[in-house]
C-alpha cells in the first residue's frame, strides 16, 4: 500500500484501509455509553444495582468494564471497519517502542519524581504508605493497575488521537482529548467505593488535559505507539508514588507547557502527526 494512499473526507485526507474519520463520533458515543451507563446505574439506582451486582469498588468486574470503556469502543470500531486483520495490525502498535531516550527517561523516572516533589512540597514522604497486607500486595496492586486505567489508551490514543489529528493540530487534539477524558471520569466522583470520590474534580480535569498534551509528542514521535502512552498512564496510577496533589498537577502542567514550547513547530502543525489507526503494512 502506498504511504500516501488516501481519499478526501470532510476537507481532510482519510487514509485508505483505515477507520473513516467520522468514526470519532461513534467512538465518543460508545465510550460514554459503556462507562456512564454503568456509573449512572449505580448513582441513580443503587438500591436496584447493589443487591444484584454488589457494591461498586475499584476491582468490581463492572468497574473494570467501565474503565475499559474507551478500549472496548475502540476495539469494536476497529473490528467493525477492518475485521480481525485490522485488529491484529492495530494491536501491533503495542509493540512500537522506538523513540528518543529522553521520552523513556521522562516516563520511567520523570513522572515518579513529579509525585515525589509534589509530596515533599506539601510535607509528605517520598513513597506512599504500604497497604496493611505488606509489600507483596503493593506489587500485586501495581501489576493489576497496568490492566485497568492504562488500557484506556487503546481508545484515547489508539483511535481518538489519530482520527482527530486528521483535522486538528496535535496540541489542540491533546487539549480536546484531555477535556473529554476528564469529563468521562465524572461518574467516578459520585461513587463512594471508588478512589475518585475523594479527589477535587477541577484539579483532576486540569491534570488530564496536561497529561494528554504531554503524551501527544511522545505518541507522534513514536509513530503512533500504544506502548508508551500505556506506560505513561500506568505511572500515573502506580500506588507506590506518594500523593502530591495539587502540586503534582501544577508541576505536570509546567512540564506540558515546556514540552509544547520546545516542540511548538510540530505541536501546532499536522505535517508530522500520526493519522492512521491501522498501521500500513508493506
């Protein structure tokens, strides 16, 4: 398939053999239907849901399905438009790891340091308190966290980012996805058994937007890698890192602003943006 093979769609170029650009609307509808459907049922009909399905906690199967809403929506659309072959090619983006060393250093060391600095500013420690069950349980939770929130990236960066970058400069795509990403979490702030219920939503929303902007050049420079966004997202959820709110969010905003300024040429231009959901095969 030719590298530049595409056809016109809504004033922009839609790559052939890929999801149509209009699939972004279907993605948003499916994502919110899955997550808000589950969350809304527990918020508005707890007396009916809890006796039948149990209290909604962070490891409840319905909570996991709700958390996977963007991934489920993305996989459904990939299968619907490109079949199993397309799904295999889509998932191959989880194997894309090549990028500049500084992005790996930022993900592996910079983000944990962000939480530590935020915690120290507010008088906390350099690590979170271990659960009562001990270190082994903390490592188990860390492993489990890899398969919860980070799986959202199959939707946000897997489908939404390339579709939107067909029309909008990457910086604004990051802002838009971050805004939608934050609002999508809203039901969790009204569920007593979920950690989000104790957080400040405004600060969380700003953090989502900053994280979405920060991951954008990493995503584009790695040719649409899903592995790197998954690992970055995982770092935001690892239970070993201390609570640095709200300072960790302020620092994250500052880092995102510096990265945007340094890479402003590509952040405000679509010339090098990844626009394919399904990678081309030779």
